[in-house]
């Protein structure tokens, strides 16, 4: 990724800023990986880098801090591509321990990302099972709600009493009958039936009592009639 400072400096022609940027960049990242795109960008733009001029011999057999400081000074005076490439090679030697550590960190980071990805792949089947289970539970829940909406249709019995129609309560557990709702309906129907039987019994009792009263009345009337006839006969006999 091209750094914004480099892009702005290149677009505005700020050569001094670019010199300092590349002169010190290898101290920050001796692998040069962080600044490779900036380097290629400036080369493609034809900016900063000049034709090479020999100022001090560029060697690799004696590398120390003194040589590194001198090399950086030469770059500020003549920022050539040849000198930049030589600085990259010197940095590999001067900062070899740091480069080794950076490479190890990158390897651990890559391994960590790989492990995370593998764990993510392993979790996918479990997530799929959970999703299927969730879908099944949702389907069962929908079925329960549908069943709970069903009502017992009222029917007219033989004595003209309409059975009580009550909604069945929602089922709390899938596949089980709501015994409470059914029992309540059954109890109401039984109560209604007993009430009708009681009314029928009272009606029959009243009819029977009425028949008894009518029979007594008829017998009394018959006895009175017979008594009157006997008295009349006795009177007729006495007159004779």
C-alpha cells in the first residue's frame, strides 16, 4: 500500500520529504516490505531517483554503524536507484537479527490466521446442525400455535341443550394433549347433562303428583255421588 505522505510528496514534487522518507525507511523496516510499493511508485513516476554518482565505495565486506551512516548521507546527496538497492542489501546484514524476528512474527501471525480459519471451517457443520434444529423447533412451534387455534364445535343434544364450545388451551409440549382444556370442556358438558336430567326428573315427578291428585278427586266425587244415591233410595223407600 502506498503511503499517503509519499503520494502527496510525489504529486507536489516535494523531493526533500521523499529523500528523508527513503533514507530512514530501512531503519523502520529492514525487510523493506512495508515500503516496496512506495519505491515502485516513485520509480514509475520518474521522481526522486537520479543517475548514480560514486561518492564513497559501496561495499558489503565491512558493515557497521559508521558505514551505514555514511551510506545514508550519500543517499541524501545522490538518491540513485543503485544506492537504494545497495542500502537494502546492507540492511539485511546490519539488521539480520531484527529481520529474523520479523519473519518469525509474520510466520506466527500467518499460522494463527490459518488456525482461526480451520476452526471456523470446523464450526460450520455444528452451526448448520444448530440452524436445522432451530428451523425444526420453529416449525413445531408453528404447528402448536395452529393446533391451539382449533375449537371444539358445539353440537345440539337430544334434549335441546347445546354443548359448550370452548377453545383448547395452547399445548405447552409438542406431541402432548392439553388434558386441562379437554377436562374443562368435559366437566361443562357433564354439568349440562346432569342439569337436563334433573329438569326431566322434576317434570316427571310433577306429572305423577298431578295424576295422584286427580285420582283422589275422582274417588271422592264417586263416593259423594254414591252417598247421594243411597240417601235418595232410602228416602224413596220410607215414602212407600
